[in-house]
C-alpha cells in the first residue's frame, strides 16, 4: 500500500478524479514538454461525459494555457483499463513532439495503460489486506496507530495539516450561504443547519452541518481534502468536527483516528476502487462511510476486530450505490449523500461496538464484492450522468 499522504490529498474540488487528476497530469506533461508551443488534450469515457460539470477542461486550460491548448471531448471512446482516460499531445511549430495516454483512477491517482492497479511505485505498507494487518498487529501486540507509525514515522506532521484543512473547510462552509455555481440553483444549507445546532445542540444536527459544509465547499471548487475522494470529502470531516466540538476530542485523538480511517481507505484503493467512474458511488461515499465508521469505533476504544466490523458494516450497506451526478456537477445527490453517510457512520460504529466485533463477513470480503458489483453496474450508473437521477432531474437542454 502507498503512503497515507497519497490518500489524503489537499487540493481544489470538485472532483479528485476529474479535477485533481487531470491537473496533476497536465503539470507532469507540461514539465516534460517545456519547449512545446501548443497542446491538444483528448478526454475519453467518463472524463468526457462529465468533464464540463467537473471543470476538467478548465483545470487543463489553467495549467497548459488556454490560448495554446485544445481540449476535445470523446465520450464514445472508453478504455477497458479505466473509464477516465486522457491523451496529452505536445506540438512544437505544429510538429508533434510527444504524446501521453494516462488514466485518472480515483482520489487524484494517475496510472498508465496496463499498469498494475494493486501495486504502486512507492510501497510503504507490506501487508495487503485487513486480515494481514490485524494478524500482524495481534502477533506483535500493536495497535493500528503503532502499525502506521512503524511504516510512516513522520505521518503525524502531515495529518496535522490535513486536520487543519478539514476544520477550515467546515468553518468556511458553516458561515457561507448562497447558491452554488453550475446552473442547478442548489442552495447552500450548512449555515442554516449550523444555526439549528446552536439552538438544539443535537449531535446529529452538528454532524449534518459539518458534512454539508465541506461538500458545499467542494462543489464550489474550494480547498478540501480527498477522503478518499473529493466527491466524498464531507463524510470524514463531518464526524471529525462533531467529535472535536461535541465530544471535545483532542487534535491528537483526531489525528490518530485519521490513521485508522486512512488504513481502511488505503485497503480499498489497493484491493478495489475508489473511483465513481469505475465502481459507482459505493467506491466514494461508501468507502468514506467505512473510513468514518472505523474512526468512530477507534475513538470509542474499539478493538481491532470492532474497528474492522464497523468499516465492514458501512461498506456492505452501501453496496450497489450508483454514481449519477445531475448535469455532471458534484451537487445532486452528492452533497446530501455525504451528510447522510456521515451520520450513518455513527450507527455502524455503534452496532459494531454493541456486538463486540463478532461477525461473519470480513471487510476484505466486502471490498472484493464491491469491486465486482461496480463492474456489474451498467455504465450509465458510473459517473456518466446518463442514468438514474442525472437522467430524470437534470436541466433540460
């Protein structure tokens, strides 16, 4: 598995696969072709289907230069390797000098054609699944925190910045009202929900407000943290801010919980997928809910088995969730979905802790099933905006 730094990425929304990934790819290609006079970028599959709503073209223009760059949408071309394909071409005096086919496979991660999906250039963690991690920890009398610090002794400093960014996104969101850009006229609700919390002091209200705040900031193209993606970026901050404000958790406790959630997200990223274009929203909000559930179980002093069960419950009960963003915007149903999943994380953790972690289906089992379920989904339900809510609720053009 890769470093947690590759999972928790700080950057601009609204999409890790459709915004962050293409931006990173454009920067890599630009640095390789500094002498180029103009560029052509072809977007395939899901990137072409929903790129406009996700600001894919705008991000590429921003990096390569709008006057010397042509972005072409080709939704009819889809590679079996991954739906989010991009072909970068560099020209000097109208002569092609370089080209690069690359895929944005989720969470801002880039892969080249036929590159192994379950291996990475910088492997940090030798264990490949939760069972192996749990066995190693039990054998060596270690917690998940000990395990993470053994392989990434400097990770806490990085996660401090992650936590600050998440808190700042909540703080901005709960103080901002108005209409989100994009044409759907989606009104921000976080500030309204937070005012409700100040009156009723209910944990649920605060959790909804915090999760909405980050999701609305993401939809606005503001700075957020992928957890594990931009489209699901509100779930983990939703429970972290609630634990911080409502349950008075220290930053040290919250940073430790980010290690636990990071392990869960990393395992899915390694053995399954966190790309909505590949497996639907079960790979985004479903995984975020699993991460958050594990984090809550940890904060409530859960064992390594109870933490696993919390994550397993959350992911299992998001199986089959489609990715059908209306008009290709990360707004409907994405924002509301984040808030509901954040609160659901509390339910999953509570159930696990009541059961003492005894369960039949493992987290590793569910990751395998999730990946297969995602591949079985019709492509209309995998971030193409051609099925489900996107088909029936979009703006008539």
